[in-house]
């Protein structure tokens, strides 16, 4: 039976992870290794300054105390699977909230997929875009479209092959709609996110300053061909973006050579 390794950045008890497990149990053997607490926006961070403890939650289900999603992948790949064996697929999610545009660089959800492909394991990051993050969850969002999508994509990979080359992963974002409202899938590029200054300055009871970083609204620079992830979600499409870890700006190498020589 095919094996899928799951993780997330919202924590081992997140409802998105529970929905992901529920969706995938019928199609593969599932192992879960997730952070013990919310590690959103931790990026591709690896913990090197302290030991990490992996605690068993249930059969084939573990949490790592104060570990990042990257820690979860690194430790589980090298310790939970027999030598010479790896999971057939890694899936990170279902994240509560979007991971589009440059937010991918902040995302712990995407980081877990990054770590997986560094170890030559096909990987998917999947996120549920929310109209109102808190209210959607309170209203009992059922992740129906996300679950349907991930099962279809996972089956396609497990029964055939991963469509991307080395050190590349699929970044999937699901619009906040019911399955019947979805217009289909669009293969997209990562858009240009626009950021504001959503920080609040406060004083504690001792008069000392502290700051709280908030959530930026989903604002982006429109792409000329309307082919980015933000545009797809706005138009009620599922967005799937191929992401590569090589961030070299190849078009600028010759320009930089000329610049350094002059």
C-alpha cells in the first residue's frame, strides 16, 4: 500500500489536518508528524539550538514539541521509515488561510513541502483560502472542495507519477466556496502580493512597548494575463502552482557580470 506522510503548520490538533487525514485514509497508509503548537509563518526553519522530542499521539500519529514543520519532516523521514524506504508522497495542510504569492516564503505549510522535495519525495502544500478566517471556522467549514481536490491529485500522483522534476512541489490553494460553485482547476504562477503596515503598538502594564503583527488583507498586483494564483481564487478556480526551490535570478546573471566588471 502506498504511504503518505502528513504535516501542517497549524498544529497537530488543527481541524484542517483532521480533514486531510479523513480524506486520505481510504487511499493510502497515513503517517502524521506535526508541530505540537501553531507554527504559522515560521518559514523553512530548522531547529538547531535545542533537542526536540517526538511524542506519540496515536497509531502512526506524532507531534514534535515546539518543532517547526521542517523539523517534523526532517526527523520523521530519517527515523520513522526503514532505511532505504521513504513515503511515496508528503502532503502539508490543509492550512487555514491562503499561501499565495510571496507568502509562500513565510509559510510553514510550504516549507514542509520544500523539505520533502530536498529529500527527493514528491510533495504538495494545500491551503484553504478564507473569506473571513475566524468566522468560516466558527461556522463549521467542512473543507469539502479541499478534500475532494487533494484526493484526486494524490491518486493521480500515486497511480502514475509526480509531474515535476527535482526540488519542485505543488502549491494548491482552494477558493472559499462549495464544490458546486468551483469552475475547475487553473495552473497558475505565484502572484505579486502587496503588503501593508499591519502592526499595532501597545504598552504593557509596566509601560513597556510591545508590537503585534496582524494579518494583511489579500491584495495583489494584477498580472497582465490574469494567470496568477490570486486571480484564479478570485474567479472561483482552484489554483495549482508549480514551485521550485532554486531562487536564482538567471536573467540577471549576465547583467550582474557586466555590473561587477565596470
